[in-house]
């Protein structure tokens, strides 16, 4: 693991050095692709004057609220569909349809319904996460060995024992396996919602950078978003190892 991190660090370092060198010799136009030194200066200025914190807080609030709501809704609907054929017949076509279309195209509709405030960003992030978690839970329960289910029922187990002792462990593994993707989806929903219509947030700043053709600010904001998502990825991996420690035995 340590060697892998060293190799990744070296690869990123070489890429940045090559990028900077090509910019300095004039092979890359700084208007379209500013060098890392310029991007770094923009990052420093964003944090130095403190203007970034309000926008960062708005994006993180929308992303975390959407992630929490999406996890809750996805788990509840996934369990309901997996345990009830009638609910499955109603929900599965809707979820398949939502999964088939780019869900970010719902952003303008949420803005019309909920306005340009926080609610529309949370709603988009929630839908992105909920569909993903729904299929994780639904498939996690469906993939449970039927012989195990029959054995629990034969030994006198009730539905609540089956859910607690069989379905929940299986679902936990499936949900934790998709949690990192869910984190990325939550931030995608928040940023895209802000990009479409907002008065603050990283997506709002990205829209401003695009309208002013400021490539340096655009790349700096992308770096900030990537850094936060990578930190959350690491936290999700740590949580997955903690919760699924029983599988290592």
C-alpha cells in the first residue's frame, strides 16, 4: 500500500512538472490551460481572502444533506421492494427509468419546483444517491442464498429475525461497497444544481468562472472539489473496513 501511494505521488508530481514545463516553453496556451503555479496562486487567493468558505459550506451542506436523505430513502425503498412483490412491481420500473436517464437533467426542473435555494440542490443530490442505494439494497437482498432464508424459517425464525440476522448484514456489504460512488453522486448533484441556478456554492463559482472565461479559477475549483471528494472516499473506505470487519474472519 505504501509503495502504491509513492508511485501515485510520483506520477502526479511528474504530470505537474510536465504541465508546468510545457506551459513555460509556450507549448500550452495559458489562456486555455494555465500552469499549475497559476492555479496554485488562485487557490491561495481563494482561501486567503476567505471568500471560498461560504461557497464551500453551501456545497457541503447540500451534498451531505442529499447523501443522508438518499441513503435513508434508498434503504427504505430497497427493503420495501425486496420484501414485497407488489411494491417491487410499482417501484422497480420507476427506478430503472431514473437510472437509465442522466439524472442531472432534472436540475432545471427542481429549480422550477423548489427555487434556487438549498432545497433544489439537496433534492437533486438525494435523487442521485437514492437510486444508487435502492439498487444496492434491492440486489443485496435478492442475492441472499435462498437456502439460508429457508433454514432460518425452518428453525422457527420470524421475519424480524430474518431481516436482522440475514438481510441487514448482506445489505450492509452492498451499501458500503457503493458508498464511495454515492459520495461522488451527492457532490455531483450539489454542484450541478448550483451551476444551473444558485447565488452561492462551488457550482455557482464554476458558472461564474465559465462565463468570464477564467480557466485558472475553473481548474482551482475543480481541484477543491476533487480534494474534498477524495477525503470523503478515504473516510468511506475506513468506515467500510470498520463495519465489514466480520467478513475478514
